[in-house]
């Protein structure tokens, strides 16, 4: 039960957020009245349906955004392709310099300001305002975009092919990367800035033009970022459609995915929609990057350092109100440490209070939409009806002022059975619900970890080198992210990010991810006076 000091009046919270909303929008050059244009292809426009940006904390409407009409979408795709035809010829180091300036533009919006006696970051604050994640996570998301720009600046001078030895005298073989074309980025609400940043930075470094369709529930974040990026492109004499923006709904997304003028579609979202996207793009022989469901597990061994594991599992399960692709949704505890771990974890859960995510110290913000509350409630109902033990949580916050927003209690449950074929284990619930099972042997826990359709992130807590070797080896975790003494949530940009199985097999951000944003050619060059065939084939005509 929330104590009285943890609450402020509904009227006070609403007025405070409304004032902040106005200041945040103004600081980013966004109108605070009237409709906002949601299409950019070198020019701002929008004559389609009106989409509403709603604050998940208070339920207030932040803005009304005009989406793209079918004609505007068609024109935007054409102008993005035209921009690509120009941008592909810009030298890669010059493209890197533009990325460096974008990085500086983002960093400038990540500097701390003094507004209403509250230091805040304006772009990070907009993420918090519109998406609902707490302030420190909003700032961290902007930093992630800054970091990937730093990475891509260096990459622009290192996107190298290679020379392959030829079996034929006087010949050389070159593997050459060239720009790919138009890259469409269909991003999700939970990281309304960073995921676009991953794609934009690598795409621009590679010489492509990018068409961004963000989640229809986070249009303001996309518009604010596009204003920053477009100003840099304009300053450098580049076509604005190098980084186009399309606000729209389902039909807009379908049209982009189906377009043969889009070489690569990067989609972040549900497994259900991702399957449709993958099949559609494959049917026209396009390229696709899929970042889909998570359903991530942490395994805690008896030799684990619990002082490290506990706060990491706590953040993994509760951070972003359980709305990260990498959120910890399954917890497997060794029988010998399970009682202590659960007791200490419940104590952490009892300490957390919901609050205004724009205020420092708040750890629990709202779910993004009211539909997410329904998803949460459905999962809790299933757990209760199937005989699970609910250790803590399981309800929506209905007290003022939180009844106006989408606040739910973080939940720990022990399902009746650890059978991974059960609905509750097989399904990713995008909410702060942590399901727990008890194991006796590491092999058993690894089997449970691998026994679900998804394969994004996983974590093992141990100090035993043999456990580590087994976990990261061929009989270990089958996820795309396999951590040891690190939680499932909170990846860095330097390594490739992505998952296996129904998570989609996509890879973004660091590592070799850039190689997906180029087209590859094997070029054999003959600089000799002969023209021999490979493999010693003789095809000489005789008189």
C-alpha cells in the first residue's frame, strides 16, 4: 500500500506535467498548440489522419499530429530514393563528418538545463513524457544515439572490403561493399529514439537514404529527432530526404514494407507482425532485419554473488516497467539459494513506489498504453487461474493520482509448473511480470532457458569457470545475447544487438551489423595478357 507522502494530488501532478510538457516541447522547437506536421521528405507536411500523442503518466493529450496521406507517402518514398541517388556518391568520410555533426546536435539537446527548479535533459525528458520511461533511462537513450554516431563516424573510414587470392595468374579478386539503397526503419514505442539511431547511423555511413516510420504512439520523439537531423543535412547542403520521416498507422507500414523502392526493412515489434513483415519483404526479394520478442531468462547458481545478481534481476524485471525487449521475464533459481533470493527480491519490490517519471528518484513509471494494462491483467489472471503463487503485485494502481495513468504493480509469480510448453512461459508479456522456477542442475535450467520460441537475451550468475564454459558453449544458451554475471537488460552499442529463433535473427548496432546495410560484389580483375578459366577449364575452339 502506498504511504501518503508518496502521493501528490491528481490536480498537482497533472498541472506540473502539463507545465513541463509545454517547456519540453518548446525547448525542442515543437508547437504547443494546433496540429503538428508528421511528414518530412525535405519539406514538412501532412494531410492524413490526425494521430494523438498521449502522456502515459497523466493521460493528457500532448499533441495532435497529421500523418501522411497515401499520396504523401508515395511522394516521400520517391524523394527518399532520389536523395539516395545523390548521397551514395558522397565520400564515406564526408558522410562520417555529417554523422559527427548529428552527434553534436544530439549532445547539445542532452545538456542539462535549469527549468522549474528541476535539472532535466530536454530530448531525454520528451522520451520520458511521451513513452513513460523514467528520466535517467530517457537520458540514457539519447546517449545511446550519441554513442552509435561516434561509432559510425569511425566506421565511415573502415567499411572495407577485402582482397581474395586468385588461382589464376595475373588476376585479383576484390570483395567490394557499396551503398544499398533506401532503408526503411519501423521502430517501436519502447525505444522511440535509440533504435532509429542504430539504423540511421549505420545506414548513413554506408551511403543510404533512410525512411523512418516510428510507432504511432511516439510521434513527438520522432519529429524532434528529425528536426535535429534535418538541420544538419541542410547545413551541409544535403537533401533532407536522406533522412525522411513518415508518421502513420498500419496501412502506412504495410505500404512501406511492400514497396519495391525500399531495399532493406528494419522492423522492431511483435513476433506476429514481424512474421508478416518478413514474409512480405521476402516475397519481393528485399532484405529484412527483424528485432522481435524477448522472453529473457536469468539463471542464478548456488555460487553466485547475490549482491550483484539481486539488483540486476530487479532492474531487468522492473526497469522501464518491464517494457524492454531485453527485460527479465523468467528467473530460474537453484534450490539451495531460492528462499533467500526470493525473500531479498521481494524486499526490493516492496520498496518501489510509482511516481512521476520526470522526477529524480522515481524507479517505476507507467506502462505505455491502456492496452498494455489489459495485457498485464490477462497474464495475471492466467497465473491465478492456473494455480500460480503470486508473491507480490498483481494489480493496477487505482489510487489518485496514478489512476489517470497506466500504472501497474511489478509482479513476482511462481507458476504451478516449470513446463516451458505452458502459455505463461512460451509467451512474452510486455509488462513487469517475473515468473520464477526452481532447478537442481544447470543442465535443467539451460533446457528451460532454451525451451521457448524466443532467443534474445539470457544471463547466468556464477563464479564457477566450468559453468561459464558450459553456458557460452555449444550446449549452452541459444540466445543472441549470452551474459555472465550481467543482467539480461542494458546492452552496449559496440557489439551486435539481436536475437535468434522467433526473435528474428536480426542484428543491429555494433559488430558486423553494418554489413547488412551495403550490397556486396565480388569483382575479379584480370591485369594479365591471358584469359584463363577457373578450375582449369579448357574451352578453346579448334579449326
